[in-house]
C-alpha cells in the first residue's frame, strides 16, 4: 500500500524524514530524539508508528502539561524514557510592559535572526512582562549569549526551572455549520464571520496557515483535523465532517480557540 496516499503532497518530505528515523531505530536499537515538532507533525508520527510497530515506543514532551510544540523520542520498547531524556531548557527574561510592547511574533523573529532553525525551539510564552522560550539544551549557551535584544528592549535571558513555566489549558469553542464546500475560503468565511471576498484576500496576502504552513490558494480543500490560523484573528480547526445534506452541502463541526 502506498503510504503517501493518506497524506498531502507537501507533507511527503517530513514523512520521508520520519521513516528514516524509524528505520534507524529499528536497525541500531538506539533511541532517536527529534527536534521540536508541531501538532500536525506529531500526528503524522503517530500514524506512521501506530500500533503496527510493537517493538517501538513513541513519546512526546514539550516541557509542560499543555505544550503545543514537542520533541519526540522513538525508542525500542524496553528503553526507559524520562523528561530529562528530551534535553529541554527553559529560558526566561523580563521587560517593562509600561514602556514597550513585545509579542510572540517579535520574540520568534529575534530568535530566528540568530540563524537558528525554528525546529530548535518549542513553545514561546509572552505574558505579564515575562518572556519564556523552551529550547534544545544544545543551543542554550549560544542563545543566552546572543539573544540580548527584542525590538527596542535590551533583554537578558537566564535558565529557570520548569516549575516556573507559565501555561494554561487551551479552551476551544465548538460550532456546528453547514457549508457549500470544504474550500479554505468557504470555511474561513464561516468560522471568522467574514465575507467570502475578505477571506480570499486574507489567503492571497499570506495571512492564513493550515497545519502551521502558509496556504495562499483559496481553493485549498480542508480535511478533518486541519488546524487553521488567521493572523490577527486567532486559531481554529475543522473538528469533524459530519456528512452531507440532501442539497450536497457539508455539515461540519469547527472550533475556535478562545483568546
């Protein structure tokens, strides 16, 4: 059976990489620690390993109870995996909210400007005058030395224990809708209560992501489980496709992340 038929074409590169990790563990009997994976990549890993590889275990950890981005460890079934196995570091810095506004986007931009791949960082939290970044411990010394400014603010990061992690559970608000198609512009229109023209404009301007990747095609067809984000208006997801009406419209369950 062609494994790629279950996935989108743009996901094939990651699938090839994941299969090589699995093959390496099966060949060497040595655990494999990955970089940070987004939720869709985590889902793909689970689908590839599933229950058909009883000699392997797949474990995810991102530093907290509600972490979104996580590292994975593929290991022989007998290998003991602990939180320390994931080699994570929590960095924290403070800034004066009264004098400067810093967003998640600002922090990520400063981090990437150091020439580090996005996959080396997990969740980023900006809240109550604090910035927290979960990173691969291998790059911690480099980040501490070089990430010293964000926007106009001088920032000094320090390593702190994970007990300091600022986190909260995501709350999703479900909605039932009937739509004429599963096109991205159609779903966007319903979830965010905008016009079809506005939805298409957002897409063409590169403001919309599906499964953490920018999609600029209004005709892009969504699938059950797809995560959507519209810059400035938050995240949503297509929870379920619940069949069609007599007029061939789709009954869907969607959810929007409470801000």
